[in-house]
C-alpha cells in the first residue's frame, strides 16, 4: 500500500489524474474508487481497500489482481509527467529531463531507431554539461562514442567522444568515492551517536578526502566533499573549522552559473548551528532573515529554518521571539509530509514556551499581542509521553524534565516524589553513555532536589558536585543537544531554583 500511496501522491501533485492513462471516463470503476480513496487518505492498508471495493466472501486474489493493474498504470503514467516551474527548480527539471532522455533513447535503440536516439542524446549532453550531471555526461558520451564507431565508422568522432567519456568518468569516480566517505560517516553519526569516539574512522576519512581533491568541482562533489569535512569537524567539536569549510563550499556554489538554493541552504544551516554553539546569535539571525521568505510553506526547509531559529532564540534568552516562531508555525495551513517530520519537536517547543509563560519569563502583554491560535492543554500533552517512548534519549528526555517542571511550578511535590524511582530507573537504563551525560546530570539534580525536601539551600548544597560536572561538559548543539536541551541546562537550573524560593 505504501508504494501505491507514493505513486498516487506523485501523480496527484502533477495533476496527471486528468489523463485517461489512469482513469476511464466511467468514474465508478474500481480503479477510480481505489485512486480516490488513496488520494483522500481514506484507506491506509490492503485490508481497508479490499473492504471498500469488494463484497464479503469474494476472494482477496481479485483485489491483488486489481492492485497489480493499478500499480502498472500508475508507473506508466509517471512517464508522461511534465514538471513545471511550480513543482521543480530549474536544475531539478534539467535532471528530470536527462532521466527522460536516457530512458527514451534506450527504448528507441531497442526498436532500431538509432539515429533518432543519438539526436536525442546530443540534446541531453547540453543539459548534462550545463548542470554538472557527471553521471549523464558519462553515459551520453559513451553512447555517442559507440554510435560513432559502430554506426557511422567515424574514428575522429569516436576518439573525441571517448576522450570526453574518460574525462567525466574520472570525475564520476571521485564523486562516488567522496559520497562513500560521507555515507560511512553519516551512518555512524546518525545511528550510533558516537562518531566522536570513532577516531579511527575520522582520521581515515580525512586521509581519504585529501586523496580525492580535484580541480573540476561539480555540484555533487561540492555537496559531499565539504559536508564530509563538516561532519568530521563537528564530531571533534571544532566549530571554527566547520565555519571555514561551510564558507568555502558556499563560495564554490556561488561561482556556479545556476542557482543552487537548497544546497547552499544546507551549508548555511550548518553555519547557524555553529553560531548557536559559539553564542554568535546575531550571525545566526542574519541567516534566518536571508531565508525567512524564500521557501514554500510546505517544504522541509521552511520548517527546519524555524526549528533552528527557535533554538537560537531560546538559547539567546530572547524568549518572546519564541512565541512569534510558534505562531508562525501554527498558522501555517499547508499540509505536507515535511511538516510531520518536525511536528513532535514543535509540540515540545510549544510546551516549553508555555512553561516560560507560567514562570513569568515572558511578559503577559507580549502574550496578548501574539496569542497562539489554539490553546495549550497541559494534561493532554503530559499524557502523550508514551507516544515518544521509542526515543529514549531524544525528545523523551525533554518531556520527562518538562513534566517535573510543571509539577514543581504548581507545588505538586507528591507527584514529583512518585516519579523519583522512575527517573532513577530511566537514568540507569538509558542515560549512561557520554552523549547523554548532561541529561543524566540534570535528572540526578532533580532527584537530589526531592531528597532535599524541595528546600533551595539544601538543594544547592546537594547538587553542587553534579552541577560542576554538568558545566564542565559543554552542550553539543550539532549532535543531540538541541533536541534534548530545549532550554540549556545552565539557563534552566536557575529557573528551577527560583521555583524553590
């Protein structure tokens, strides 16, 4: 069903349902009913589709035959998609066109239309070279070389096209080596969250990158070569070096004759992370202003920009700005899968904003001016903790801490005491590794607060050794800190002490 959902989404987005490749004139056919149900999200499984389309007692094999025909029609329909400026950027349309040219040329060759295929390939070469599509340059020139040798016996043309083929093949090989380096780093960075410990991989990757420096820097090379360096320096927490690499990559991107907004933004958002880490908040603000109105509201970039800007605002203590960001997000009526990627993060962000409101860190007048479109329901939010249970070290940590903060503000000490054993178990099970050291410390400080009977003086004395250990390990914004420490613990702990007065 997921495959059908993806295909229907593409077809619908490009308005292909008007073409009878998908539907017959009779809109009551089972194919049309299936298409409409998937498009409107009324069904999400094969079981639901079967119940919708067939009577009880009918064989499910009838459904699977229908599903196979429907999938085949959708795949055929993909071939007639003609992307527009609204759906794709110029470089995306050019790559799509090269894809289409290569596919059609191979089909033409299989029917013996070699000359027509070659003429089409010649058109593709112009697009591929213009936009640094090295893979297609290599394929196209190899095809032209074969045509020159086998069909028209033109040795001079053969040598010319072969030379071009080898030129691009060398670049292609370098691109792929760099991509492999990046992917190897990313697999460690995302899954293990311990790239910093893997010094062998870091040093090996650095050495490999040095052997793959090339004079002709294509956009794919720029994207993965410099990002690899960024990952290594982020793991080592060398933020100034990350900034230098990002600026060099951005300079290379700006030298291209075509716009690469998304690729450039990828490096700019890395700069923003570094500026947050280095507390150079004004520089991060400049990046936000540059891209604030550039991306469509249904794009992941639109949401990710506000994600990091929220972190920047809260880390800089500009809490009132956090309300504006959350209002901007909640008022965005665009429905998109991109929005769902960060939906849980924004839900937790909103809860922290309401905590700041509760403890008086945001003025009441500002709240009235920038009121949220929908009310915050604390009870419902607290009951949603199991929804995050799979994330043992990410958002779940923020939620558990937030529970205690709200209860502390409302003087519900008995409920905090009831959670003490669970917090101890949580630390023991999930927060023993170095990357969660700061969170481990902070939760233990909350437990010490309970042991001190919520007395501020005793609490400060009990937590002092742990507090010093926490402060000795800086937050690593580029890894996990911004998910876990919505408000940095150095700023959050004084707020806890104020509530003990």
